[in-house]
C-alpha cells in the first residue's frame, strides 16, 4: 500500500476553499480546482518506497505486471487506464464533448501526421484514447448534460421573448430533431461573437427575470443566468440553453459518454475517467473551439440524463455502474465498530477517504500485515494482487478497473 502525494491543479474556475477544507489545510487564496490521483504524465501522484520518493507512473513503468496485474496490462497496455480526481468548481467549466475511441485514434493520427505540435493551442487530440467519465457528488452539484428535446427548448427560448432567438426556436420546431440540434448549434458557434453579444445579453437578462418566478423552466433559467454572469456575451451561453440542467445530491453520480455535450457548473465531487486529455470545446471558454471537428464528434440526439445511485453488493460495497472497462467506481460507508471489508485484489486500485478515518490493513496468510490510516482527503494506491481489508468510520471511495 502506498500513501499518495497528489498535485492540485489551479484552474481559474476552481474553488478557493473546497479542496483545502477536504484536506484540512489552509486556503492559499488561489483557486484549487482538481486534485489528480493516478499516473497521468501531466501530474502523476508521488509515492515513497524503500526510503526514496518516486512517481506512481515511474513505479508502474518499472514493473507493469507487478503493479497492474497481467489482465490489465493485456487489456490496456503497461499503464494505469484511469485517472481519479477530486473536482471543486466555483464557476462553470467550458462546455465540452469527448470523442469515442475510433474518433480519438483517427484525430490523433491525423494531427500527428500533419505535425501539429503537442502543445499547440489549436490541437484537439492530446492522445489516441477516449475519455468517458463519471462524476459523483460530495456536495450539491450542478451541471449540464445532453440535449433537451428540441420542442422543449423552443418553448424555453420563446418564453425569453428575445427577437434574436426566434430563428433558433423556429428551426427547433420545423426540422427533425437531430437536424434541428445540429443546425442551431452550428449557427450559434459560427456566428460573429460581437454580433451575437447583444442577443446573449438580452437572453441573460430575461433568464434572470424568469428565474425569480415559478414557471416550468425557472431552475434552468437560473443556471443559464449564472453562466452568463461568468461569460458575458459568450455565444456558448446560447449553446448551453440547448442542454439539460442536472442537479446531483451528495452520493448521486452522472456518467458522461462519448459525443454528449456537458459542463460542470458548481460543486465538489469525485471524478473518475479513462486516462485521456481529449476535450473538444463548444463554448464558455477563451480557448480554441474547432467547430467542424466538434460537429463531427457531437451526437445530435436528445437525452434524458440518468442520475446514478449506487447498487449495494453483499459485501457492503456500493457500486456505480458504468458501461466501460477502463474504470469502476464504488464506495464503502463504514459505521463505527463495523466488520472489516476485504477488497478484491485482482486489479490495481486507488482508495480515497472523503469523510472520517479509514484504516487499510494488509491481509497476509498468517493474519499479520502492515496498516495505513487514511484521514479525510488522503488517498492510497494498492497494487494488483495485494490483499487489503478496510475498517474504521467514514466514507471510502474506490477507483479500480472493470476487467
């Protein structure tokens, strides 16, 4: 078992207090957006073995099968296939979408062949992998996920009573659903930003007014008005109005597959994803938006976001089901004095304590073994084949591989 030392990324949208509160440290006054746990080359966790510090990525590279197990190496190669995060959003993240595996491989190969520098601001594909992800709320958490049905969006836009929105509402009513969504998103993102600013601001003002009422879209208007406050005049505000607003309570989760546009708006959560950096942005960002490539990747189909709640197994593990092999998220909610729970040891795992204090005990044939205590906010890496039992009082999240 290895206690992890993790990097916290200071993205501008991050909360200044949520991650420090989780870790029991003093806020620095700077945003602390994401704490990365894993072996991603951008910010690998550090471990201390044999009296010397090293990165988790270096340890895995030195002995892939010993750290990950033969099944994981055979399925995904000699690297940890997931990245685990604590995410703390104080303001909206960019509206974005992720490619599927085929699109990622094709896009990465194309940019490599054309010699696009890896750090170029207009580069879309950082690697050849897809990036499905799962977010589980630790506090009330708000986001956008998937397209609303066009007829409902037309109602929402018409209620704002802004002349510049009428053409979009008309398209949403007149075209087949997939065509309507594609045409409106293309028009919004391709329009001149300055020319669109007046319509965006008028829509934001109307949304603020209607959010105070009790109409059918009051919650949605409040979310869109909040987005507009952070991104005044951004056409991405209108793109956001095409999407469902989702609110998660603590313990609720949301799975985000390929092609589904989404954005996190606010809250603290744990996020588990395939080990990839591939993001195509749709707005709410000063960064590059490649509209043609975005339109190739987005799935223009209405979806009703499914809030996931965990399924409890006979061993007390609460599992969040997701249709991917690269990762599997679960948690243990342990009461004082409860019996220890033995963890499956076939795959590598990262364990994170989010509440209370959890003891990890190495299980050996003779009944002995070392112990590691995780206070709130601390995490550990457990190699494949290393048998561990967990006990204590609190909440432990477990990230592992679903093979």
